[in-house]
């Protein structure tokens, strides 16, 4: 879709997700891109300039704790670099990240995140993150919900195997073009290298190690809390010594 001839497909996909009309799309930072995709990757980074603002697309296949901070760093990088070259500070240009996410422990089709406080007061209006639950979109296809399939066909098509894609392509010209050009699209599809692969892997491994240590530490605290509960020690005291929340300790007490 980062091929000039396939921008029509990308345009339909973005309009389906954002529910807006997009006229122009330009690919940004081509000089920083590398490594054509000849197979499906777990992560890709596309930076687009459109008439509604800057759009970044991320694909991820994990719900590990490092993923959101990692993706946030990408979008903040794009935001800050744009501010550097702009003549003034304003909120006229949108900065949107679209996460096509897999493995989410969530049954909601899509979530839209904005910078707001608890009263929904917006800090800046031009910063949004869309997280699409790709497993739930695929479920729409298998549930054979014709109305929902029609509304979300350009998102659903991204995950269909050839046989199912053909069924959808027979009813839509855009899907048909996507299918016919899929081999070429995969060869031309590139990702913007925000940091080196080595640095990215190092950060991922460090994050996973930290998460594992925290899980082990919490498991130990839970065992201590259970023991203290058996001795009828006050919940407030247990919370103070284990750093577990009152709610977590009450749940243990109910087990």
C-alpha cells in the first residue's frame, strides 16, 4: 500500500478506520525506510502525510506491557519532529497513530485514546491513538454478519486467507485490487526504521525481563499476604507490608 499505484487501497482503509474523507496521501521519510517485506511481519511502521494530518500505522502481535510505551514513543517522535519544522505552535495538524493489534485481552472492536483528564478535558486536540482489535474484526467474518462485514470490509480483508479474500473480492473492486496486487504489495511494503533492530530488540528483552521479575515478585507478595490473612492480620497492615492494594487482598481473602 506504500506503492503509488496502491494508494487507493490505503485511502479506503484509512477512511474506513477514521470515518473521514481523505483526499491526499504522501509517504514520509522514505530515506529512513529499509527492508522490503516479503513475508508477514509482526511490526511495521508507515508514516503518512494526509490532508487531515500525520498518520502512523503500527501492526503488533503482542499485548505485552512494553508495546504501548514503544508505540507511544514513535508517535511522540513524529509529533516533536513536526513541531521543529513548523513555524508556530498550533493544533491544526492531526497526529494519529493506528494500531492494528492482535492478542488483546479485550472484546471491544476499537478503542480511541486521547489526551484528556478525568473530566474529559482535552489537553491537545490533535493527538489521537486508534487501537483496532484485529481478532475481533476477524470474528465478524466468521460470524457471517453481512452488515458488519460491509462496514468493515477494508479492515477485515487484511487478515483473510486467499479463499475467503476471493469471496470478499467478488463483491468489491477495492478488495479485488488488493487481492490481485497482494504479491507486489508485499514486495514493495517498507517500514520506517525509528531505531535500529538491535536497539529495538534490546528494549523488548529488557522490558520482558522487567515484566517477568515483577510477576515473580508479586507472586511472592501474594503468598505472604495469604499467610498473613490466615493469621487474621489486619488488611491495612498487610497492604502496607506487601504493597498490594486493598482490593487485591480482599480478593485473596475471598478465594
